[in-house]
C-alpha cells in the first residue's frame, strides 16, 4: 500500500463516486479504478460495494477509511510543521465566523493589534456551504442547541433565548411565555441555513408548530434593526444580542417552555498539525471570549 493508493481510496470513500473522485484528483477514471483494484487485490478484500451509480464502503473499507484520514492528515501535518520550523509558514489564519459576529469582530481586532504580523482571513458561509468546506478553515465559530465535548471544540458560551414581543401586543405584559403562544404570530428571523435560524426552527418544532416568517435576511445587523421596529416577534439570544434590550418598541420576555438555549462553539481542525499562529488565536478566543459579551 502506497500514499497514492491511500489518497485515491480516501477520495472515492469521501465522494462515494468514482467519476467525481477522478475529477477531484485530476486523473482518468480508468486509472483510478485500476489503482483501487490493485489496492483491493493487495489487501485481498473488497473495499467498495456498488449502489447504483454510487459506491458505499464495505466493512473492510470502513476500517481502512478510519485509518486513511488520520494518516493523510498526519502527512499534511508533517509538511506544515517542518515549514513552521523553517520559518516560512504563511502567517494567515482562516476563520469562519457563523455566530457571535459582533463579539468576534471586536475580539479579532484586539488580537490583530497585539499580533500585527498575523493576517486574519474571516469568512461567513451558510451552513450548507461550510459543511463541505470545513477543512479549509483553521477555526470555526458556530452555534447549536447542544454541545458534545470533544478534543477539537470548546463551548465558549451558553445563553438562553428570549422572545422579542412588540409592546402593543398583550403577551408583552407577561414575565414569561410558552413558545406555543406565538404559533400563529409572524416571526422575524435570519434566512435559512443560518445557525440561529436552524435553532429557532428546532425549538418551534419542539413546541409543536411550524413558524411563520414575515421578514428574513442573511444579515444579523439588518435583522436586529428590523426587530427594533416592533413589527413582529423574534426569538433572540439573551447575551450576544443584548443591545436590543434597550429598544422602546419591544419587550424581551423569557421562554419557560421549552427551555430554549444555544451554545457558542469554537471548533478547530481535527487531527493533523495546527500552525502556531492558529493555535495562538484559538487559545486567545478561549481565554477572552466572555470579555466581549
């Protein structure tokens, strides 16, 4: 088994398709097929099972796939670490910020002031986009209804969600509400495939209804400004969106059922080598994030 065979196998396993894998590897499909057949012959087991035009991993293939990813990440890490030691590493850190954008903007400005030789490449993507591009980023900031501890992510903040209610509505007189109380009301929200929108949809479904939206936008800033008009309801984070609290046209009310909350999560590359500057920023975020909320 050689590195080329392992690379080709890993690409087919990832795409579940020989043609797509060949295109991604910039090789002909017959050459790719021959390489996989040679690997299967060498191991004396089938690695893939045909399923229509696609392929799925056999039990033997699944076992190899677990190891192949770690091996290829480790090889990439060796190269990166040697470059760092030779002081030729690019000082760019790529970071995907899909949640807490206001807080992260201030944090990143302060980090760069203290590290003027570091270049920060900050990106925002829809959830469907970044699932396919996660490996391109050194660090990812996102949010979720749940957090499972692991060795490549850290929960930066747990915050409850509140309901923004127009002061002209009778529900604004309550100290807390059941989310089902707004089942027939119009909601203001971020667009689909945004973290907070997915969280909103999750809790509305948990409460037993499908939300109705009267205004949607990709920009958190635009959404915040629209909420301040008092023209609709909104489910918002209680800490990272706290600037909305002072608005005279709305009232923020606790939600007692269901227990609505989200986690702000920092995620970094799993396995392989992480550059010194990326590690430095990761540690800075973990240590200082709560100072910016």
